[in-house]
C-alpha cells in the first residue's frame, strides 16, 4: 500500500475519470467496535452539465478502515482523482 492510501483517515473525496460519479470516504467517529475502525463510503452521481449542483447521493456502506484504504487505492489506480468536497451534510 502506498503512502497516499494511508491518508484515508478522516475524510477524502474522489471523482471518477469521466466526472460522472463521486465517492466520499469518512471515518465513522461513533464506532462502538473496540477492535476495528470503520469508514463510510458514500457514492453519488454528478448532476448538471459541469457538476454545478451537488451530486445525488445513491449509496452508503460501512467497511473496516483497512478495506476502505484498499478500495481507495483501487479507485486511484483506475484513474479516480482526489477532489474538493461536493456536498455537505
């Protein structure tokens, strides 16, 4: 695992190569598990011609932080890029 995938500790946003989908990785700060840390991965589709509107959130999953880092690295390898936050909760 490279050093960039270790940065997935609090929150990071990725956008796909054709700018139609975003993913937000956020640490679950309310985790009750004493042995593992978990992250939420929110997925959304870009709305508007140039992403001028917040993405439409489609899915949310919660996975162990090590698995989230692997998924992050897989997406980066596939051409996804780090981007600015696209919606605010």
